[in-house]
């Protein structure tokens, strides 16, 4: 793969050397980088020899003196500098298999790439990796690595992933542990499959990887309405959720006493389904699993309270609306009432949006689509501003999962939209207008 340069940072070494977008990096110190980690490793020198090919075919050999870890200021068209590695599993719980047709192509790509785990926090099954791939993780010290365990019972894991090679997960995790690679784990819980005694077994086995395995989250499987022909999974009930949390809490008490860490964490959805309060902040061990929906409810509350403590409040008048998933709506209502204690003339309407696109069992805000927002908010009194969480949008772009843009939603609803970043302070600022 050619490493085409997409951008050059202003004031960088590359700009001074007249390297331009469209140029191609051919080699560093005589070696062709296999991917971004090779490139970074090769650049960690005080003297580097870089070979660049210009668009007209001319090749420039540049001898560069710099600080040891100083970057040249290059961005490449392919941020990974290599092809993305796809997943060959056929997991019974795979969300991508539950997508409807007609969505953008990138949504159907199943990645299982260790480099994306390090760069973006993606979770890996480790089934699509060779021994060389594991050795590269260790060699480049790619840490932390996020691993989808699902089950430690070898036969069960093979069935869940529909991969006869999936049963050696603990062997691979041990190799990473022995090399000092930090890890975080995930268990996607499927009712009647890897819950109950199998969950107990998985937690028990995974505690043997402490402290390198820093945390493990347990999250309920997401089930859309597009499951025809797929493994028959059923949703968890309130009583199921209580049993799962009872197991998690029992292990948390044991492990905190022995190791000083809670280690195993339940996703926020369990507490909401069970009708139980989310744990205190100290239970989350520094929020290691936020991207998995673990502790987001608690952290947002703490951040909102902190943001309000710094404000005296006033009598400003403002009317805003917040559209969110069914899961988060009750908590946002509580935050709205706290804000109104200091800003009594600020009116805040919370609109829980039912997920018609994927099915009503999907309740998180991050999987809402533009068309559901338009359909359910048309004709509503939305005030002067509509607030949406950034989790609804494609990374770096104002586009929802169904390719509807923020601008299209604004035009359809005739209201200006503000995107709230994932912090309580930003929520307070967007609601109050400063």
C-alpha cells in the first residue's frame, strides 16, 4: 500500500522541507513502514533518512535531524497506513448482522484489528490474529488492548463466535499478561447462553489476569428488529437484570477486598432495567469502561453537579429541547430540574425518542437516526434550540447512522441544533446558553 500524504501540519518539519499533500512516503531509514506503528517506531530517532516521491515521479531523499520523538507533521490518507483487517467470526450477537440493508457501506465492515484497539478503543476477539500479530502488540507495547472475551469456556466461546479456533482466548491473554500488556475486557451477555453459571466461570477465570487485565465490563446484548434467520436471542427481564447485578456486586466486594479494585462492572442498562440506583463514583475505578456504557449515568450527574456549583444562577429566559434515547431520558429530566433550581426561567423539554429504525429494544441515544428524530419531533414545540448528544453522529461528521445530516434535521424541524459533547459542563452550558 502506498502511503499518500493527506495533510502537512503548519510550521512542522515536513512543511519546512516542502513536503506537500499528494506526496508519497516511500521509506524511512531504508525501510517501508508496514503500518502506522512501524512508521512511529522508525521515526523515534534523532536522525532519519526519508524518501519521498513527488506527484511528477521525482524522488527526494531527505536527511533530517530532530528530537528523538519529534514528529514530522505528516497525516496520511489512510490513518492506519494499511488495510483494515476484517472479522471472520459469525458471532450470534453481532450487531452488524442485525443492520437493515441500504445503509452506508462502512457500517457493514466488521473490524477486528489490534491497531484499532490501541488507536480507537475497539474491542478485539483475538481470533483473527496470528502469532506474529500478538508479537507485534508486545514488541510495540500497544497498551491498553481491549478484548471481547464473551466466555472463557472454550467450547461455549467457539459456539458463540462460530469459530472453531476461538477457544484459546485465555492462552493468548496470558501471553499478553506475561509481556506486561495492559488489557480491558468485555462480556456481551446473551440470555440463556453465557449468563448464570457461565458468567460466574468467566469472571472467576478472568480474575487470574489481574492486574494487567484492569477491568471487565458486562453489557446486555443489543437486539434490533432485523434478526430474521439469526440465532434466537431473547431480551433480559427486570428479574434477569437483578440476578446479573447480584453476581457482579458479589464479585466486586470480594475483589475490592483482595485487590483494591472492583474489576468487574455492569453496564448502565442493567441498573435501569433492574430499577436499581447506579453505583457511586468510587465504584467505577476511574471510569475505565465509559465507552462501553459503564458509568456514563453516574459521571454525567457528577459533572452536572460540579458545573452548577460554580454558577450563581440568574433570571435569564430561555427555552430549549433535548432529544435523547429512552434509556437516558429520566436522568436528563433530573438534570434539567437541577438546572432550573438556579435558572428558574429556563424551560427545558425532554423528548424520549423511540427507536423505530432499529426497533424499540434499542434504547440508547447513540443509535438514534435522523429520520426517527424528524418523524417524532415534527409538530412539537421545541423552543429556540434543540440539543442532541454527539454520540448520535458519525465520528468527525454531522451525519446520523441513516446518512441524514444535522442540516437536514434542522431544515425539517425548522430549528437550530446544538451538539452536546460528552460532559456535564457542556450540557449545562448548552442549556443555559453560555
